[in-house]
C-alpha cells in the first residue's frame, strides 16, 4: 500500500503506524522516500524492522548483497575484500546504495575507492570521511579516463526522483556512460561491473550500454539474484530461526536424495 492510501495521509505519525503494523507481523521490511524515516518507524515497532531504503540516505540490505557479490566475484581471481580496488561512478550524492556500501567497505583492510561523478553529485563528505578515517585511500574525480582500471566498477543511475525537475536531472544524464569501447580502453581485462538496478537503457541515458551484455564480467544480474539469498538469510537471522532453517535444508536435501 502506498503512503497516499494509508493512515499516514490522514496525519498518523510513523511511530503510531509502526505500533499498529507491528501488531500484525513478525518482521517488517520498510522503504520510505524520506531520509531517516525507517529509524523513526523502528522506534515505534515491537518487531524487527529492516531498512529497505530511506530516501537518499541508506540501503543496508543492498549493501550486504553487494558485499556478498564482490566477495563471490573476487573469488574467481583469488582475491577478497581486503586490498580491493573499486570505482564508484555516477550519482554518488543521492545514491544510497553506494553510501551504505562505502561504510561496509570501511570495515576491511587497504581498500582503494575512486569516486567518479559530476562535481555537483559527489559523495557526501561524511561517507568520504568514514573511509579515510578507517585508513583507506579515497580519490574523488570527475574524469573517467585513467580512473577505471580497478577490480570492480559500481555504476549508479542519475536518480531523477531526487532532483527538483527532469530538466535538472537531464543536465547530468549520460555523462558517465560505460560501454564496451570505454571498458576495453580504460578498464582491466576482468574488471567486474556492478549496478543496483534498474539500469536506464534509454539512449539519452545509457549508463550501462547493452553491448556489455555478453561480457562475463557483467555481474549485474548475478548481483540481483544474490539479493534473494542475502535477504533470506537476513530474515532468518532477524527472526532468530537460522538454526531451524539449516535443519529444514537438511530435511529437504534428504528427501530430494531419497527420491
């Protein structure tokens, strides 16, 4: 149900809504357009609340699946999350996925993060500081050339809904497009390409060209599929039933093998 069809449109607070909805459920996954709204909601909830994205602030579950994806992809090259060389590119100001991912990456060792974006859409200072204070190398630039040779490129879209108008968003659309020609010219041979989806494939945007679709290093769909596994695990952990889930999997495997 959208907010316009809920009690929130009648003046009900997030706290009150949480009190009511948490009485109907064991766990709540919430997405909201306003920053810090999920935190306010959680204060009124009597059951666990998972943040599915709050405006341009955070997207923790996406960050967890992104981290899992990076780890999975790097295993093919006998690498891990330590000593990672990653490029974050696009709308880094409004891109909540890269905000959360950066904070998770700060927990690892010797990470190099290159942030490629228009000057007006640079990463918030607080996120840059979190990485730098953890001892990581951060490069902020508005130039693709010479800055894409890395282990992972994480591309984000220009988020039109975060701008005052479509015309304002269009000022930045398509300036940091990644296609096969750019990839072959500036990236390493096996640079992994990630994106939180949906990607904007319209000609005027074309942030990730469809000519990349035949590259084994295009991980965007594996990334999306990993979201199912990670969020299942997150639900199990939040509900405290991970041991039961393991037993259930054993029983399913036993039944399958018997057949």
